[in-house]
């Protein structure tokens, strides 16, 4: 979304979903990514 230069409202319009849904899905995706990256950095 932001990587492509779209704001949440525009991305929501393209996807046919509310801007709030775009924001919450991106937030959830960022949390998953943070968790995955944290797991990769953990010593084994």
C-alpha cells in the first residue's frame, strides 16, 4: 500500500474494503513480520 504510494483510502477503494480495514490488516502484517524477524535474530 504505502510502498506503492497509495494511502489507506485509495488502497481500500482499489480493494473494495474500508480504509480502516486496510490499516488494521497492515498493522497485523507488520506485527507478524516483526515476530518472524525477532525469531531469526534469536541465538540458537
